[in-house]
C-alpha cells in the first residue's frame, strides 16, 4: 500500500467513525422523546406509571438518564453499577458514608434491596411498608416477639429510633444511648423516679437495663439480671443514696467485680490478660441486665469487635468469603478465652491442640507441624495458623495465600 493510498484509507475510516458516532448520539438523544418506543417492548413499565410515587427521571420519561439504549455490561442496561448510578443524582447520600456505622445494603451500594427504581405505592420508593420492609432481612424473632413490646415496634415505626442509611451511633440509632430514650420518655416524673429507687438516672444508658424492642418482663427490662440488681441491692456495688456520688462504685475499677467474682480474677492473672489500662469488665458485660448469656452487652461477635477493629474490618471485606464455621456463627469464645490465657491469641490450649480438638484427622496426617518443624521466616514452630487465617480469607480453606504456589513458596523457596 502506497503512502497516498494509506492516507486516503485513513481519512475514510475516520470519516466513517465520525458518522457512526453521530448516529449513536442522535439515537441516544431521541430516546428521551420516544418513550412510546420503550413501551412497545416494556408494557409493564406503563403499569408502574400509574402508581402513586414515581422516580423523578421516570416521571419525566427520561429513560436514558439511567439506561443505555444499546449496550452495557450492567444488568437491565443501566449505565453504571447501581450504587454509583444512584449517587450520580443523590449527591447528599455521598456524605453519609463518612459516618461510623452503615446499613449493610447501603454500604454494599445495593440501593434496590430497599428501593424500587421506577415507582412504588410506598413513600421514598420503598419496596414494602414500615416494619414489613425491615423484617425482610431482620428476622422477626427474639426481642421482637416478646410479650411486651416497645410502642414504636408495636406500630412498625423502626425509623422512629433508627436511621436507614448511616449513623454515628451504634445500631444506626438516631441519637446516642443517653439521649435517644429521653426524646420520648421523661425521667423526671414521680413514677419513673420511684421505679429507679430514686437514684438519679439522668445521662445514664437506659439500654443497660431495658430492651429497646421487647421483653417478657415488665417495663421492657432485659431477660437476664445481675443478682444484686434483681434483689434491688444497689449498694452492693454503688455508693448509694445520700452519698455525694450515689451511682459511684464502691471499689476501684474491676475490683468492684472481683469482690464477688474471685475465680475470674484468677483468669486475668494469666500471661495474656484481657484487662489492661482503660479496659474494665463493663466494656463487655452489662452491670444490670442483658438479653445475652453471662450478661454480655450484645451478641458475642459484636461485643468482641467493639475493640478488635482489625478483625471486624477483615470480616467485612467482600473478598474474604472463606471463614471458619465458628467465626460465621460469631462464637469467638469457642476457641479464645475471654478473660485470660497462658497461650497465644488467648487460645484455651496451644494452637495445634485447639484446632485438632475438632479437626481430629489432621492430628494424624498433615504438613509437618510442631516445635521441630521450624518456619524459616519467624523461627517458630509451624502450627495450623501458620498457613490458615481462620477469621477470614479470600482463599480456599481459609488459607493465607493461594495454595497452588504462593503459599508454599513462602518457605520452600529453593523448589
């Protein structure tokens, strides 16, 4: 091909591409004004138009605001991934991501888990009404099914207390624990003061005693009670009425608890102790009442993740799909001792014994492990957790790296 021929050919190709682009742009512009064309294939869309609440672009028949009329790599021919597409217009939602706690679907940018894209009979384009929507994911059991229910729960008004997207407060609460309840409940009337034995409860956490959803006990008091609390012997732990600080503790820190729980004090004296400066028993346990065993402040995994932010982040990462079954169930104390241990990572026994207690066959045949099988990197004996990350991993069998090559080459570099 001569230079002149090549030049003519190049001009032709460029001109052709410009024509194609022009046609595509024209077609894209025409889509918004030819809504009838869409209805020819999508008659169900016309039914949605009759619903009370409609998405603004849908109301204006601007299909191309969200959809590409020709081709896209996303389902339903949407232009972008759902979350990114929605935030393109809903700019105010972007700022919500900076808050400390996020609703699962919002964090994963799964807007359509709760909202419809075109129209809905429900406000805010929600897929269902009130508590019906929430209970699609949040099982209607536990405290929700108790004999006595909190009035907003009874009426299905979850958003009276919770934010639907994000919050700076745990459980997506609209306010802090010491502020939320007193929005509706006065603590200054005589009945409330009498029920609290005339102790000054302003500024305290109502939910250290009361369930926010429901309870079989009167006044929504939680199910499991601390013995002194159940017997109304507040002065077992507190200074008591008449003192300058009635709710102040008689002892110093954990010493208040050890006065009764002497065996627990022994656990804290082990090589690895869960009590360090700034950590006190009430970080994990409620001093009054709880719906969990051992008066835990919440579900075990949630309680542990209050401090173990690194583990919490690892568990939340989408790529880390492989987790130990006990980790999935949130049973941290099945392997770890919550107060103290003489073994690494608060295990109840050495690492190998802890794992082979359940994985019996691996005690008989496995990769060399023990003190004589030395990891050349750490100079320590190889154990199960040398290769496995039981909390969360992106690799099969919760391995730390890909078992086909990368994992083995950490030690076997000469092969």
